C-alpha cells in the first residue's frame, strides 16, 4: 500500500470515528487539530475551508446539492475528467483502495464526489461507467457530477480550487477532505508521495 493510500485511509477512519462520537456539537479530533503532523501527513488548509454549497447534476440526471447531500459526512472531493491518462484514474484508484481497507460501517459513511472538468465529453453515462471501476465494493459511494462550464467553474471557486483550463484538461490535482464538522482541514496533492 502506498503511503498516500495509507494516509487517506487513516484520515478517513479518524473523520468517520469523529462522526460517531455522539457529541451534540462537532468536537475537534486529532485529525482536526494537527493537519500536518500527528497520525497522518498531508497539506493543512489554514484557515480550514468550509464545505462549499453548489448544485450540479449527478450521473442519473438528478440535481445534487453538494453541501446539503454531504453535510456531516466524511467527504473526499476531487475535480478531474474521465479521459485523463494518468492523474485522475490513479487518484481515484488510490481512494478506492484506501476505502476498501476500512471497516464496512466507515465505508458506508464516507462519500467520494468526483466533479468533471470536461463538460463536453463527460456525460452522466460516461462518468458512471468510469467511476464503477473504482467503486466496486459499495456501488454508488462514488458520486459523479457535471453541469455547464459556468456551473463547474462556480463549484471550483466555491471549493477554493484553481479553475481548470484547456477544456478541463489542466486541472487541480488536489483531493479535499471534509470532516463531520463540515470543514476541510487537509488536502492531498497528486504529487505527494509522503502523505
């Protein structure tokens, strides 16, 4: 298992554990308090970023309000495209592998949201077939979203992610991890091998 997969695994497990703490209000966890040390390594977000609100269309053609649908759940958010020759499939495979090693109850609580940056080619059907390669154990845990170019740009801006260029081919390679308190306190970058 790569260090990156292990880091994602550890972070998701801690976030999911925090979700089941039973506390009335979200409580800081070791994950939340130590974004660049402690039990995992990653790039801390300072200040932490709130879970964004945007509405796009899922692979079935239904509206998906990201902020409402994922509120209070450990959520991994990634912007990319299905025809990507290297970064996107590797990133999604790493996430899928990490999630498969978690206990089933944590897997079920964790949401993975993939937002396409290639609105011309990534139809709902294309994204559903592509995501199925990475989401084999618990189908529908990976959600694929699309929209107009303006909607995708607005979603990236809301998540504080650099806007994709060159018809979506040049995009941010970061995975944002939102916790049960609805803040992202850590991100993972494609080029990071030491997380």
